[in-house]
């Protein structure tokens, strides 16, 4: 994964908390300070987070959910969190993806 150290550190720490239940969804190849994570069985539920213009250990977070059947939308935009710490990010990931941290 070619990402900024801030994203690599966050992903490593998230994987330590969620193990194999957490999957990466890197739809932002050109953005070195952003990545998405999803659960193994529901890749359409996504937690996007980035560290761009954030203090160390702080994250911008967007939640995405699947669009209704028959919709032309690729997803439904969920909640946005402008500036959260790592523990809050863990809680957001756990709730949105229905995962249990270790």
C-alpha cells in the first residue's frame, strides 16, 4: 500500500483492533492521505477517512451506505465527522460496519 505514513499507521492500528474482519477499500489511489475500510461481507458499507490538513492522530471521516435498489446513485452519503481522534474512529468503524473491536 503506497500511502502517507499517517494512513499506514491508522490502518495498522485499525487492523490490530478488528483483525481479518476489516478490509481495505482503496478507491482513492491518487490520494495518499485517504483510504476506505469495510467489512468482509458488505463492501458497499464504507468508512472513508483521511488525514489531510489534520493534526497528528486526527481524522476526517465520511460514512457511505448502499443505495436503495433501483437507485441510480452509487451510494448514500451518511454522517460526516470533521475532526475525530483514533478511539472515536474505532467506534465509528465498529458501529457503521457492525464489527466488534478486540
